[in-house]
């Protein structure tokens, strides 16, 4: 039996994970851990204490700028276990009925929503109304309309909305983006994104449209959607897509098993991508320009990410993605830092507009225009 976790962990086991801060320190020939950090710290409550929430909580133990201070969960036993494991006081524990009360809790600056996809919309809006910053897992919502409502609610409340795009802080990915910006690949003309794994348990929420909003596309295909944008460095203007299904019992109406999609970009570059729940360890990005190429394989798992360009291997060390992400997000929220690739709600709405158009194109068979 396979799971998304098995897949993402596949390449992690033997890795020595370094936080990004340590890399910066290594470059400067000294570790920042030699110095005490005295800057501002983002106090974070995690909502949804499942598989990925646990991974984020564990990774946050190594953060300098972000600290896990609270939990929101519907399962009292999990809350108790997290209190014991992460030292969370009773006054910072909430459930789905009473979490609006975080409004009055100065120990919580932000809530990281890590629940099934279809719940993100209402939960993020409640977080915003409580006056707290929201960090939301991908996909931010189940369609662009809901995503936009979340962006609007956070704007109205004067809080930030960030989305868990951990690859936007991954060192090899960023190196390719820097090289592309410097013209190392010439005129970029082609991107291929392959994203898939074999999904296990047929009763899980990922295969229940009410909770997932879709199948492989919402869960794993979105990495190729988002990746095509940050690898090419443009937003697409059209999409075509074709859906195939080999197991209509497991993958019911509204749960896509496999979708191939193609994106066209203003410069003339094109992307060709595959999203599937029926092939394992499918995780490869390939970018080609007139003067060179870049490959990430694996491209989006928990790492180590491996990559090379036409000039040779990429040698940036492995980092724990969630540690770096949370430190960087604390810098964005508390210090107004600007990441090289955005991680805000507007960025996620663009991905959802593309996903909406992909679903539409599988039905119409036509080239669907995009206005991002
Ligand atoms: P999970 O099933 O392991 O955990 C989901 C949690 O939500 C559970 O603790 C569950 O109890 C809780 N929950 C609250 N209300 C629920 C309801 N009505 N029905 C079912 N569960 C409910 O799932 P996960 O893998 O942790 O995924 C959670 C979110 O994180 C998803 O949006 C997923 O796409 C995202 N995710 C992101 C990454 C990443 O690398 N960025 C990796 C995995 C998951």
C-alpha cells in the first residue's frame, strides 16, 4: 500500500537536513547558530493535527523565527499528545467550535491551516476574522472563486495570507530560477512537469470530492501547475487538457485519476505536464531553452531534491523544507521580506484559475484562455 507520505519521504531517509539559515552561514564561513537570535518570533498555532501537520510541527522545532505555540483540533486525544510532545499550554488549545476565541490570545500571531482542502476556505476566513495571519496548505481552496474570497477576507481584516509553497524556498530550485533569470538557458521554450504517486486507501478524504475538491490534480498535479510558472518565469495564457481513467470504481465522478495538460505562455514557451494517482515516484521537472537545460529529479518531494543543468550538477545542500519555509514566512509576515517567488494568496489564486481551466478543458476538449 502506498501513500503520499511514503512517496514524499522516499528520498529523505539518508539525507542530512540543513536549515537554509545554516547554508547562508556556511557561505559566510560561520554558523548563525553560533549567535543567539534576538529578532521577532512568529507564534503559530497549527489547525489539523494529521500527517502533514505533524511534519510541520517537527520541522518547526529547528526554526529561529517561528515557534509552535498552539493547536486547533477536533480530537482531544491528539491535543493531549501534542501538548506533551511540543510543550503547548492548555490556554492555547482550541477546537473547531471555539477557535474564533484566538482573537483574544496574544500567544498566537498566525494559524497554519493543514486540514482537508475543502475546509481551507471557511477556516482561513474565520482565522482572518479573528485578526490573525493565515498560512494555508496547498491547494489553497477547491476553486479560484473560493480562493479569491479568502484573499479578500484577509485583506479586509488587515492580515497576511500565505500558502505552503515550500518549494519556493528550496535551494536547488532557487538556483535554477536565478540561472534562468541570468540567461543561462537562453530563451526558455519548454517545460515538462511530471507529478504523481499511487494513492492507497480508497476511503481516505483525498478520494472524497466533498473534502478534496478533486483527485490527483488538486493534490499532486498542482505541483506541476505551480512549477511550470516558477520554472518558466511567466504566467500561462491558455491551457488544453485530456483526462483518462483506468479505475472508475476507485476514482469516482469528480475525482480525476490522470490528467495530461499543456500550457502556453506569452513568450511562446509551452509546458507539457502529467498529473496522476496511478504511477509511483513521478516527480520530475525539465526546463529547456535555446542555450541549455535544467532538471530537478526528484523535484518536489521532501528531499533531497536532486538537480543538474547543462553546466553540471547542482550542489546546494539539502534543507528541511518546512523549517526553512516557516522561518522565511515569519520574515515575510513580521519583517515584510519579499521572497524571490511569491507565496501569497494571490499566487495561489493563479494556480486555482489554471486548475479550473484544466478541469474545463477536459470537458470541452478546447484550448481554454487564461487571464491571470
Ligand atoms: P491528513 O489526513 O493526514 O490530516 C488531515 C487532518 O485534518 C487530520 O488531523 C484530520 O483529523 C483533520 N480534519 C479536520 N476536519 C476534518 C474532516 N472534516 N475530515 C477529515 N479530516 C479532518 O492529511 P494531510 O496529508 O495532513 O493533508 C492536510 C493538508 O495538507 C491538505 O490540504 C494537503 O493537500 C496538504 N499537504 C501538503 C503537503 C506539502 O508538502 N505541502 C504534504 C501533505 C499534505
